C-alpha cells in the first residue's frame, strides 16, 4: 500500500493509546525524510512526533491529522504553535461546523475555511496606519502603485503588522520566525488587488518561498493573475537585478 493510501485509510483513524508507537513504526522513514527536508538536519521519528505533538491541544486525539498534514507538506515544524491555535479554534467552535471530523480534511486550507468565520477579524490597514508603521517600526515601501504595493520588512513588529490576517510564522505573537528568515535575506510583503479583493503574499528569495495568506505556496492561478499587474513584473525585475545582476546568462 502506498504512503498516500495508508495515510487516508480508516484504520489509521482508529488508533488510541498506541498511536504514537504506530506512527513511528509505520511512518518513521517518511517522517525523518520530511524533517530532513524541513529543518535540514537529521531527526529521529520519535523526535519528529514529539515536535508535532505540540500542535495538538488535545490528549493526542488529533495527532494522526497533524502527521498526515506534515507528510503532505502542509506546514513546517516551525508552524506547530500556529497550527495548535487553529485546531483549538476548531475544537471550540466544532458545534457550529458542519464537518466535525478533523481527520477527514484533506488540506489545511479546508480547515482554515471552516474556522475563518469565527473569532475576531483583523482591521484593514489604513494609509495612515501604514505610514506610521513604516516610519516608526522599520518597513520600506519599494513599490506603491494603485492596487499594488510591495513592502520590505525591517523588524518583527512590522512583520506582525503587515502579516495581520495571515498565518505566516513571521506574523505570530509567539515563536515568531522573522529574525531567523531576515538573517538569511530580506522579507517582502506583496499587497495586491486581485478580483476586487486585497490579497497578501510573502516573498523570501533565500528560502525560495512565495506564500499566500494561509502560508501555502502561491498557486499557479495567483501567479497568472499577479503577472498581469505591471507592478508585480517590476518587482520581479528588481529581484532579478538584486540577485543576478544586470545581465543574466
């Protein structure tokens, strides 16, 4: 049986007190490979499971779901606290959610969609707020055109401010990863009007990441829509010049 099939089998959802041992036995190699790719160092299956358990606000009831999402590359180990917040919200509002079986969700985007209506909404960033943030907390607008803005983040407070409404690890109040990524290279937030809605993306060249608001890799559909915006192509040209120089062989 292939890994993808085993991850979705109903027997996987019937584990009780021996689930951790089962997970280590069945998915040990896959978990180690995923962790090596994720954090660029060797971890034992037990160490990966221990790290993933931090995302579960229950007594381990949702560990199977968390492992499945991790092996599907839906999140990184650095994101466990944010995932714990999302699962906690799911548990809190479960009575109001139609599909109460967390393990039946195939992606984290499906989870985000059902919990998004609950809880406080982030206030939109006004022009006055943005100007104050840029001046006081270290963010630089490198492109500012109608319907399209790119901001280079300089500190953690700016990352939190411009990351409002997203699930980026650089926007979190706890275990914020801004400094880790910023030490590698500049972090940019792209704010674009797409299909009449303001969207946010985070660009980090050194880690080869362009993430949407749900902290998922940017979709090909969003790339197509962004490519129609002149400011986006201007930004890409700026990045090419910065990282490759004026001439590309």
